[in-house]
C-alpha cells in the first residue's frame, strides 16, 4: 500500500533501501516525507544511516530499491542536465567545510554560484560584479563581511562553517542539507551555527534537513526529529511532543522505544 504524503511535500522516501554490499544495509525500507519550510533533525548513532539518507536527497547516492522524490523529481531516474538542475536547488553544508584554503573567503562564497554561470572561472574578478555583490551580502548575513578578503584557511572552524553556509546560500536553494555541520566545533560555535541556520531557514522559507548528534541542540532547533537505527526509522515526531528522555532513547533504550510508540506521538 502506497504511503500518503501531504500536498506540500518537497522530499519523499517511499520504501527506500540502500545496500552497499552483501552485509551493509545502510537504509532499510525508509518511508517519510518532509514538507516545505520544515526544519528536520536526523539523530542516531554513527552508522545509523543519517548521512546516507541526506546523500539520497541530492542524488550523491542512489537507492537500491524504493523511490526518492525531491521537488517533484524522481532522483533515481534523474540524469545529466535534469540532475544538475535539481542539485542547483539544493544547498549542502558538510562537516569538513570543503573550502579552498588558499582562496579568499569571498571567492569561496562565489563558487556557490557556478551552477548558474557558463564557463570556468579563474580568480575573483572572473565572476560577474552582481555575483560578487551577492556573495558580499551573504557574508554580511553570516557576520563575516570584514573577513571577505582573508584566505579561508586563516579562519577559525566556526568561521569557516559560516563561509560554507554563505556559499550554500549562493545557490539560491529551496532545500538546505547539513551533514553534522557542528561535529568539529566547540559548544559555543555549534550553538551559533545552528542558530544561524535556523534564522536563515525561517527568513528564506527553506526546507532544512540536518543530521546531528547533540540532543539538546536538536530539541532547541528543529521542528521535527527523525531517529534512525541501523538504517530504519525508529522515531518520527514533532519536537513539541518529545521529552529529552524520548530523544535519548534513540541512543540508549532501543529495546523500550519502538517505532510504533514514538511515531504515534506525531499524531
């Protein structure tokens, strides 16, 4: 029986499994939907399937079985120009920043616009003036305008992640994915980055999917928490219906917290 999804669904997983080899089932019959403007946190132990799920949203990985539909596109069938068009609408913030350290902060942010520009770019001045001005606006938004002409590798970890957020915004995305964006940061920087993502998401009306390990951040930041264990959805509930003990059960009390019980809270 097909899963019913809300009419404003922008991300949809229908019976999705991902098997990397004969022994590793990274996603196991996952069905879920994410509505436009939602901020969803993925929680779970390392190896639970969080990163794999995110990478299925923009086609970095393909399902072994089942269907992933994003912004009306069947990701598993998308190829070439169709897949590129979809990815232009999805920003991705990674744990390791993936900045080019020898380039200025401003040029790193400008690279986020490459998907809508023709031809290669070499040097900051090869980007149109409008792109450079847009990048400066995003740097101002993340509090780094004064660092625009510094080398990226001179910044702190928290500052580099802010640059990565600004670069993702240059894509003008409808969906923002964040894979453990604060895992390598100190608690103060982590809170600042998550607050920044939340504020930008709300202002821009973005749909945000973010994987985290920090339970307190998840409870204070997200609209909804999806807990994963061994590739299966263990929990799917609005944050407002959950206690900290409920969320900790994803990690500590797996024999007590069943998918049926925790998903029921969403109703």
